[in-house]
């Protein structure tokens, strides 16, 4: 494993997003119940057909055009669909009264869609951030030293004061310290659970859990009532890494779930930082290994915030104005957008382009890094 240099975590490109809206919502839930369709294949279906509703109507031959779906699975899908009613599944999922998000919803975290296996459903308790604030993961061992505790408190508080969302896993140790320090600094924190959102694990974190609900949000891809299970936590870690533009490992022994989160963050092209520690301390060895393989070093609050492109208590630095793309159609869209956020329909009306030309031009501009697609088929400049 090596940690290669990646773009600034505060300036990541967004991948094009398939169709969204109320009509799509039930199909994310229904497809997730089809045997053999996990998050990887589900994303491929959405990207290939542009709409999971259209994918639901596709025959076996069309389904086989999707990477990872062969004749046997395609026939199994066609056989399974008649027993699944997307509308009924939506009602069943809504019945417990716990809010949830699918990639069809405007509030679904944009950075999660960049994962090869974004969760098709996220149960939510509390108030989600708008995901425009930079989200930073702070993770580490369940048995930190006094040094690890001190620096986790300092770093988490500084991130909160700089306007970041602090993300962690509500575990004993570094996770709990990070959540607590963020809350005490007046920041917003996100706890990603390996249980249902209505389960508190570990139980002694119930007061912290309640406070997070008041000042942040608890997320999980597991249905309400799901108890803790060993295999859930590595899966949970991909969501922590995927939500965040950078992952900070404060202390971790050589075998630690925090190292899994760091490896996933590196795989997703996000920044990874580690706190250097005493080589004689077991809790520091995982961090030292990360640094050895290229992770950034946390050498102080000011240095870290500078690395992340942040200034304490201030908004993100403005980027210098760009002359925009050279292609005439792209330049027209660039000029119309200016500093605005405009819908696809508004752009079509303003440019008088046919929808096929407009959609392909927008897609090219996204791929080239000129535009960012926001929830609700809205667009803004990326630079």
C-alpha cells in the first residue's frame, strides 16, 4: 500500500449522477432487494440506464450489457422482479418512521456517489449537513494514550471552528473523543454506525449519541433494529471514508479498523493524514506505518489546516477566476452560469440548445472539471 499524492480534498471533481427524484426513489429500494445486486452492480445499473426505473423494465438481453451481469444473473433478475413491488417496498421502508436517503434524493451526500459501491439507502436520525461544508474523518484506536486523546481533542475542535463537519464512528476511544470535542467547540458532527441508527453501541455512549442527535446526525446503511455484527464495521468504514475529503488517523495499532478506513480513503483518491507518535508505543505504530507509506503528517493545528486549505473560523479561500473553457458551446454555458446555480431546464431555456446537445455538453464539462452537478439536476461552476 502506498499513499500517492491526490488533488486537494477541498476541490474534488463530481461524477455525473443518473436520474433522481420521487419516481426513482422506490427503485433504489427494490433493486437493493434483488439477489445478486449489491451496491457495485446497482451503481453500474444506474449509470448504464441513466434511470433505475428504466433498468427495472429492461429485458434480460439489455441487462447483460451492464458490466458484471451475465446471462444467469440477468435471467434471475427478470424472474425475481414480478414478486417485488417498488411502491410497496417504499411504504414498508417508510413505515417505522425513520427518515432515509437514497441516491435519488437531493440530500444524499455527493461524495458518497463517487464510491464504486455507494450505499443504496442511508437511514438518518438528526439533521444532515448540507454537504457543502468540508467533511473530515477523525478515526483511531479504542484505547488511546493521553497523547492521542489530547491531540484528537485539539484537532477536532480546530476543525469544527474552521467550519468542517467532523465524521467518525461513535466507537469507544478516538471516535468518541472526536465527536465530543467537535460538539463542545460548537461544530456539527456525523456518526456513521455499524448498527441500525436506533441502536446505541457501545451502550455507554448513549449520552453522546443523544447529544449528536441534537447537534449533528447519525447515519447507517443498516435497517432500524440491526444489532452490532463484526462484519458490519469494515463496511461502515467505507462510508466514513467516502463521506470525507480527508481522513485523519490519530492513533492506531498495526491491526486497527482505522487503518482500513485510511486504506479506503486512499483508494477513493482522498487525502490521508496520520499523527506521528512514539515508536515504543503500540498505539502509534499504525500511524507510523501510514506515514512510511506516504500519508501526510499532522505536525500541528496551523500546519494541518493549511494543508487542508482551511483557516480557523474563516470560509474556504476563494479560487482565482478562470477564463473558462474554449469550446463555444461550453463557453456559453460557463458565461450563463456565472456565480449562479441553475437547473437543467433553466439552462435549456437560456441557451436554446436541444436537450441532447445540452446534456452531452454538460457531461463533458463535468468530466473536464468545469462544472459540478448538484442535487435536483442543478449546476454550478467548479472553479
